[in-house]
């Protein structure tokens, strides 16, 4: 475990330890204004012992929103809400990146303004599944394909949200290129049927991802920008026929930019973390996704073996707000949450106690 608890420095990153809190949507923002929950500053402050905090996904424009209670980084009011979060985290000496999110087809007209249709690279629907809206679960609709002009606007919206994030005090931003949302819908061959410059070949399918990364890096500096990917991830009905070739090409294209980090979420057959490690000269953050929470022990092994520099843990951070301190003191971990994941208020959000508070009392 020692490996996870050591400080990490690279470029602008100065992390107190090598444990990141993985981005986790909690659905508690004001659904109309997209302003973060009044409890969000407390929630993130409680978890500021993570070397790196990555926020829940935050929408970059009105069509980017995936469901009820998702916060945004589009308006001044939203930025003011995030300023409370970043101030709280910095008071505790933490580092926090905002995750910039566009869901593409993974939303519903009931979630979008004026009942608009979701947008995507191509008009390919999620089949036989429903999506959560403010009216409960509804059938997915077929999205409409973005025009080239709209793609350009979306790229600029990512950059504008990144600028707002830095103005709101974030140390950096993470572009959400994982889990079957818009960026990965462009990358995967079953959701991108375009025959223009944004599809048709590996280079074409990677073009949106590279344009977003480059625009965001231009806006706020490459050393403040992370990219999250989940190669070969079948989540949300994605199919990537040749993930290895595709993601190697992506890593090769982006490596020279000097990004803050590449965050690799491994859950496909392709051993993405080990493979991409050999081609990525910068910081690599690793996370795994499965039915049980990723284990800190496995994370420590990744660092020890040189496969990752930082390890992201998700569900365990929800119930163990002081997770790195618990790991340091060998305090038993609480199990992952079984309820109150999405939506609601303080309950199941800021009421998990820090075990180290008891320790402070015991040790004076
Ligand atoms: C409640 C919840 C919300 C999540 N929301 C996001 C999100 O907004 N963005 C994202 O990239 N991943 C999201 N994830 C995935 C996590 O970042 C992480 O990859 C996953 O939980 C696996 O890590 P773990 O085993 O340590 O929990 C979410 C996971 C959970 C449990």
C-alpha cells in the first residue's frame, strides 16, 4: 500500500499521494439551473485527502446533459457554485479537476431544453433499453447526426467550459472520452457511420477526440488537461473492432502535447493500461471497472510494477471519504454504497463519517 501513499510530482501536478477519486455522477445539482448541490463543497472537501479529486461529469453545453441533477459549467451561476467547491478543496490542500462531459446519444428529449433530440456522430440509437429522466425511465430515442458546423461548435464548447473551470478555481480539467459518451461514440465504429472527415477510418474516428483535446489544451494549457478513455468498453452498446490499433493511434497523436495525464479505464479484453503505458511518456492514471470496487491492493501493484503513476478509486471513496488516511493507518474499509447513489440531498452523500476522526480522538 506504501506505493499509493507516496507523493507524486510531474509537470504542474503536485499530488500528496497517488490515489485519485474517480469521477462519479451523483445527480444532486439543481435540475433547472445546473448549479452544483449546496452540499457539493462539503462532499468534495470531505474527500480532499485524495491526491487528485476528479469531479462528477459536468455538461459543456445544453445538449451535453445526460439526466436529472447533472451540473454544468456553462453559466456564471454554475461557475460560482463550483468556486465554493474548489475553495473548499484547496483549503484542505487538495487538487481538483473538473470532468467535462458530453453524453451524445445517452440522453433524452425530456432531459434536454425544448425537448430537443439528442445528438451523436450518426443517427444510431441505443436498442431495447431505457434511460432515466425527470419523468422516470423512458425508451431511448434515435439521435440526430451532428453537422460539421455543430461539431466545430461542440469542440469550442469544451474549450469554453475548460476556461470557465479554471476561472472557477479548478486545477485542471479531465475530458470524458470514456464509457460510451460522445467522444467515444465518435471513436467506436458501430456508432460512427460518418463518411466525412470525422469518420470512415481510424484517423477520421479519432478526429473529434483530438480536436477536443487540442482545443481544450489551447484554452487552458496542456498541463492542465487530462483525458479519460475506456478502450474496448462495451458499455452503452459500443463496439470497437480494433481497440488496440485505435487507442495506440490516439496515444501516439496526443503524447507530444504534454497533457497532465491519460486516464485509462480498463474493462475490455484489450489490456489497455499495460499496452498504452509503453507509448505514453506522461502521467498515466489507471482505473478498472467491474462488479466489485477496484481494490487498493491491485492499484498498489500497478504502481509498484510501473504500469500506472496514479490509481483512481471510485465506489470506495463514497463510503470512505478519508480513504487514503484509512489505507495509511490500516483502518478497515466500509463496503460500497447500495443506495442513494444518484439524486437526493445530504443522505448518502455527506453523511459517511471519516474513520480518522475517531483516530484523532483516540490518539489526541
Ligand atoms: C455512482 C457512479 C457514478 C459514476 N459517474 C461517472 C462519471 O460521471 N464519469 C465517469 O467517467 N465515470 C463515472 N463512473 C465510473 C467511475 O469513475 C469508475 O470508473 C467506476 O466506479 C469503477 O471504479 P471503482 O471500481 O473504483 O468504483 C461512475 C461510477 C459510479 C459508481
